């Protein structure tokens, strides 16, 4: 039963993200940042550039 509530919560957060709610952006940023940073870091082997790539990616998504 708990998994259903988690999925429902994420669905609500996704809707909020699409509607421009900053708390939803923060949620998705917090749960995906580290994995995305690791992926970018492995591609370019530069910590600061990897951070910039992740931040810019989230900004572009947010602007759309």
C-alpha cells in the first residue's frame, strides 16, 4: 500500500513541476542531482563542469 502512495505523490509532484511549482523542482533536483552529476562527471572528467551541466539542464527544463 505504501508504494501506491509514493507513486501518487510523485505524480502530484510531476504535475506541480509542469505547472511551475518551485517545490516540485526542488524535489526532482534533490533526488536526481547526484546521479546526473556522476553521469556528466564520467563523460567530461571535470567536477565543476559536471555541476554546471546539471544545473543548466534543470534550468532549461524549468524554463520550458
